[in-house]
């Protein structure tokens, strides 16, 4: 049970620190700057040569995940200073405040309780009079009952046929999360059910899905908290019109369900309110996969596996909540990221999952990280004087090796890499997994070691290359190395380990937000374009208002109106 009163007192103290002291004025930050003056010259090859136990010292396991962070430009002193920095920013008390339901999303006056969505029923947490575990598990029971009916074949379409296709219509966290997880856990999916995801307001997205499905056997999940999200509701209305044309309005309740809080709008749409799955305002979109937004996941893999997914995340929550900072996986991952972002001036981080089923994981982390910490002002509204969220990007290995790894190895920017892989596959094809793991481990070694000019010369001489040609090729074939990476190992990609992996990165983002002093849980940056888009759409479909725009925008609107006429 979490003690809200005690935590809030600590949080108030740490929040006052955030107002009074900028990050660069904290002694630990200044010590890190001095430390970096030496560390920037360290060579990873030498660090390993000088310490045979380096791998043991800079690795740890938690919640089914093993982290090797030894291939980073750091030592014990670096970790000591980084954790001191985190303590100086009140990380521990702010972490406790989040778990306890304090409204740490200060600009929207909301609690941040995605952790409560995967906590046991007996957690004992009340927020604004709401018994959070009771309400969460009531919705989970509803999800369990519904998904069992669909998966067993008890739930039938309007003509008495089994459901074969499920179309999730959402956007942002209501799309990226469910799609990524369903793809990642495809080995556990029901063989009869095909999952489809529609997010883009571009009609080509929905059109491509509707061309694949049959109205008699398709279930639509409309995911919108308010049931007013512009892109989602445009797609939902188009899907509704498509369905009614092939069936009838009376058949809607057998083929449409909603994840929302707006009962009136859901009912008006034609969805039975009994088939509306609720979530709450303390569930942020990019943190919502654990809520009813995860309904497509439960439909795909079954409620038991969905429960394992939640349990894996909860195991990482408990590790994050209780482990000392020096041996806390999310904290270490976050602080290493800050080390590179703020002291080595690294502009981005590349995510390299060596597992095809994690093909959308980098895109998922883009939203999680960049929407959370892509901020230029502190929580008190002051302008920050340090860099915050890096650009997050990547793709699956080994594909990335034949695309952008050239830049990572020999480009001008230092870009840390997170390698993620599973020690055991969920397929039975011989030889493939050993080749995959070999590539993953080899790339992290290559980034660390590089290849010196002398090594290049020796290699070319062994191939009997002419001396003049060797001199010409050496600069091109030399790899600077000394490029940092983390390697995260799962025993196997399962619902439980995937849950822990996602929670690990959620908490990493939280820790970095605390250190930088930003509110990681609002996203005002997505709003301005939406507002302007409404006005421009009105003009595209009616009378232009040239006085409302600049010359470029007016010119683009004119060309579009001419094409659409």
C-alpha cells in the first residue's frame, strides 16, 4: 500500500527545489562537467583492457531483462555522480509521488497512474475518492468476459458468423501501442483472428483495410477517450457508413465496440453502452496500452496472456520503485542517456531491436520519449538552459545494418544505440537465431572496438593489395570505434518480458523528465497544428480566407482547391 500523505510532503519539498535551482547549478552537474573533461578522451577498448571485470560491474538483471551497459564511456565515478544528480533533483520522492497518485502532471492537474493499471487488486490506492484498483479490475473483468466470448466463438456477427477480423480505429497511443504489442506477440495470437489498425485521417489507410474485410465477420474497436478525436471519429464515421451500407444500423451493436468515457456519444453512434470499455483521465495516451486501450491485445492473445503482459510491467514497476538508484535499471538507462545528451551533446539515440516482431518498437518509443520530453520549458514555465529529449529512431536488425548503420559507424555524429534481442526464438527454423544473435553482438562489439588504420593496413597486406592502393583505402576502411551502446537481453519475447521492456522505457523517460525538470505527461505541442487544420479544412471545403494566412499557406490552399474542384 502506498502512503499518499507522506509522499506528498516529500514531493512538495522536491518540487520547490525544481523552482529554485536550475540543473546546471546543482553541484553534481558541475562535477559531471569536470568529470566529462577527462571522460571524453576515454577509449572503450582501453577501459575493457584495464578492467577484466568490467562486464560484471556494469550489468544487471531485473524483471526478466538483462542489461549490459559496459560498452559506455563511464566508470564507477560516473555512476556515482549521475545518481547524485538524480537525488539532487528529488527523483526518489517524485517517483513515490507518481506511484501514490499525486497530480504530478501539473499543467493538466492530473495524476499519472499507468502503473496502477498493472498493479494487483489489493494495492490500496485512492485518488480524489476513487478506489483506483477496484475500478481498474472491474474494467479488466469486463475485458476478460468480452474477449473470451469473441475468441471462443460465442460472440457472433449479425448473420450468425464468427468474428474473423478486428479493426482498431484510434490514433497516437490508441493506435501505436496496441499495434506494436499485437505485432510483437503474434506468436501467441488466436489463429482465427486477424488484427488491423487504422489511424491516419488519410483515407487510403481505412480504404486499404476495408478492402480486406467482410462486414459479416468484422468487429470494429473505436478507441477515443472523449469520442471526439477528429481523426479517429472521421475514420469511425466512414467505417460506420461502409458497414451500414452492407448490413444495417440495427446490426451495429454486434460489430462495433468502444473504448471511451463518453457514454452519450458512444450510444448515439449506435454502440451498446454495455460494450463500452472505460478508462480515466489519469491514463495518458502514450501510457494507455495497459488500460482498455489494450482491448485489441487481449482479443488477439487472450486474457491470460494479457494478464502476463500486465504482470511483467508490474515486476519492472516494483524494481523501479524499490531498487537503489545505483542498481536500478530504468534509472541507469535514463542517466546514461543524460550523460550522452547533456555532456557529449549527442542529438539522438538509435533503437535496434534484433527481433522482427519488435518491428514497431522504435516507432512506439518515438512517441513515448519525444512526446514526453520534447520540451523547452521547465515545469515552472522558465526556459531550460540544457538540451532535453533526443531524437529517437531505428529499425530492426539486421535490416538497419544495410541501411543507416554506415552513419552510426563512420558518420560525424556520436549516436548511442540500444540493442534489444531475445536469447530464444519463438520459431523453429534452424540456424536463423544464431545468425541473428551473432549480428547483434558483433555490431555492438564493432561500435565499441572500431578498426584502426594499422589493423586496416595489416588486413589489406594479407590480401596482397598494392601499397599505393592500401594508402588510398585506409581512410575509408578505418572505423573510429569508441561508439557507445547498451544491450538488453530477454530470455524470450513473451507477454511478460514485453510488458517489462515497455515499463522499463516508460520509467526511463520519467527519470529523464525529473532530471531535466520538465512535465513528461502533457503534450501541448500536438495541439497547435490541429487547431489550424480545422480552419484550413473549412476553407478547402468552402470560401478561402487569405487574410488568415501567410503567402505560402494561401498558395498551397489555392492549389488544393483547384485540384479538388
